[in-house]
C-alpha cells in the first residue's frame, strides 16, 4: 500500500507539446506544416502531440525507423540521414546543459599490514571489502559494486615446500572449485625482494578471470598478492595497471 497521490497544483512542464490551437497556428508561426519529427527551430527537438489532442492532424504513425519528418513511411537513404542528423543536433544541445562527469579521486592510497610486514598502494577510488573475502583471503580492495578489478592478499599455511603454481591451484580449488586455464611463471625482484610472478587465467562455472599474481614464502607461509578482474564486470583502467599494483608492494 502507498499514500494517496496528491496531484500537483502547478502545471507540469511537458516540453514542446502542441494542442489543438497550437496546431491551427503552427504554419503561421513557423511557415511550415507541423510534423512529428520536424525540427523547426534548430535544437534537434520536434514539437509533439499527446493522446487527447482532438485535432485531425495530431495523430501520426509511430514506426520506429524508416520515416520522414511527417512520420510517413520511407526507405529513402537521404531522408534517413536527415532524421539521424537531428539526433546529433539534439545531443549537442543537451551537452550544453549537462555538466561533464567528474572522475572520482584516484590518488593512490597506502595500506600497511604489520602481521606480515608489507605495504602497498591502490587507487583512491577503490574501496576495501570487509566481509565475504573468500577462502584464505586476508584483505581485498576493488572498484565498483562488484569490487572488480580487485587486489587481494592470500595467505596459505603448510605449503612452504610447494611452488607458486601448486599453491595457487590449491587456493583456487578451495575457493569455489575454480580451475586454472593458463599460467606462466617467472622470477622477479620488486623493491629489493625476490618473488615468483605469474600471469594466470582461470574460471569457475560462470565466470572467466584474468589475473597476475606474485608470491613469496615468509614465516613458513605463502603470501600471494593477486591483481585480477572478471572482464564481464569491468576491465583494468589500462594494460599496465596489474603490474603497477603489484610493483607497489614492499616488504620490511
């Protein structure tokens, strides 16, 4: 149930609407007969009629495409381009009244973890996820409602003798039965510390993941940093963003 609707006292501004008297005076005012898609004043917006207008010229054929300025069916190419051009004019007029989108602040934010002795940086328009982090995940940030792209930290115990491939495969299996499709590893140094790095693609039953990971064993535990996204939900800002995120990591 809802509250009773209170009809507004003031008339609504319905835009460029013409009624019976307006149609009678249209040719006199604009020196042309009214047409449903006819732009008479150059703003890309045609005058329109509404149901209830009893003038004999108020009706028109509401075909989605293939019409001229007077709503008559046509397959003429030039006529089609004329109608399309009016849409470009309309957009240009709208752009003059609508402000440009303001980007969210993206200055890097620092994160420190004293338990494992590392710091890293991530974009300021990403936010921290505090629940439902996933199996073995101790921290995660990401962009948007789905937190993708994302940067997360995975800690695996009792796997210090395993290589990064094996450790990460074990994590994915525990994290919803995900399976690796491709993985390519190499050894790197980041901020003076040795890591194993891998480019990985993997998937679940529904989604495909694109990922870059780096990891090292500390205190008998694999500490893995993963920059990943689900392309269906959102790409990285640029091709190098995964590397930028992981290259910001520094251990004490």
